[in-house]
């Protein structure tokens, strides 16, 4: 059985927020994979419903670094 190489870091409420966060992580050399239900992405690109949820995955070996980056990202308001 193949072991997953990516781990779920966070679920965000919109594609816009996820894209911003992805750019933020990539600027720190952390690879990112985003997953969103295709229906939510195409029909409701920004929503607070379950269709708008975007899952952010990072490599397991970068998880701790990404978790710290997430805390900084969320506290920049």
C-alpha cells in the first residue's frame, strides 16, 4: 500500500483565500496542493457552504513549517 506523501493542513472557506495562502506558502518554498469540489469551484467560487471549502495539502516533511506559516498568515489581519 502506498503511503500518502501530502497531509491536510487546513480547510479554508473560499478559493480566493486558498489561492492567497498557496502563494504565501510557495514564497517560503513549501509546495501546495489545493482540493475543492468541482461543483463548488465552478458554480459557487466564493461561498461559506460546504461547496466552497478548499482543502490545503502540503508535503508531510514540510507540515511543521507550513503550520507555523498558517498561524502567521491567519494573524496578519
